[in-house]
């Protein structure tokens, strides 16, 4: 194993090699997570992460309740082209951070709607205004975005949740920078991003806990989906 290489990255490469060597063919079903975990002597979590990266690459399709299937007809080209990009530690960390944020921040939004004081709501509102004023000023926009999410965590009034968000602060800033770069590369997504944050602020202001949680889930899930689409679009452009 290479330095700083995670277990699931090793498993990704093993599965990739099996595909490229013709041991696994398009349309074929992969062994179960349990079987793969036993085969490679690793946890099912590591297997699940490797499969997730393969799915984002467009190499496999995970059919819940049915299994995981080789998807691409040009599997070799896809895997070879994308593996270096997706398995880069920094790029992979972005997806992992978005998953972590999905769990933590949806709960922060929920409790913020229940517990936010008038001062908390005012602070979140100032972040929204700063995001509006920042427009497409990259650094200013990133800081306003980051402070918005911090302010929601503070408004949840749960010291453990806040401590976790603060501990992840440096990584959060990197993911926000990366996702804003991805989103703002497309026309119209700046306004859409601002509206998503504004709607979340309004839900918290209305004390709509379930609505705020759902909006946070939708916001982060949408970002992850868009980043996956951008990666695939870049791949197809390279092939033209």
C-alpha cells in the first residue's frame, strides 16, 4: 500500500484490475459486499466506499436490493481515464467531506430551527446578505458561505455538533471552494446557490425544523450530484 493510500483505494484498484483484465465483463454482477470483503480481507465499509467511487465514475450501477453490475461498455477506457483523478486524495476527500456534512449539517439545521435565538437568526441573516453582496467575488463568497454553515451549527446549541463542525473547518473550506468552483462554472448556478441558502435561512427563521433539515439534505446532495456530472462531462469532452 502506498503512503496515505486508504484501504478502499487499494480495493478500488483491485476491482479495476479485474475489470481491465476481462475477469469482469459489462452487464456482469459483482460478488456481494460480504464476498468481496472476505476475498480481500477488509471491512464491508471499505468495499462500499470502493463501489461508491466506481459508481460515480460510471463504471458500475448499484441496484439496491439486486446488487452491483458492470455498467460501461467501454469500461477499460473509463476506469483508466478517471482512476487517477477520482482516486487523488484531495478529490476523494471532497466527496467524503460532503457525505460527512450531509450527516452533521442536516441535524444542525434541524436543531437550529428549534433552538435558534433572535441573535442567532440575525447572524445567519447577515451571512446571507454577505453572500449576496459578495456576488462572484470568490474568496469573499467562500468565507460568507463557510460562516453561514458555522452560524447554523452555532444556532443548534449543541456543543458536540458545533465542536465537530469546527474541527472539520479547514476541510469544509476546501470543499466549499471546490464546489463553488464547480457550480459557478455553469451559467445560472450562482443565483440558484444563493437561493438554496436563502430558503434554508427562511426555514430556520420560520422554526420549520423538518423543512430546514430537508433543504440542507437537498442542498448538499445536489452539489454531490452536480460534481459527479461535471467529472463525467469532462471525461466525455476528452474523448471527443
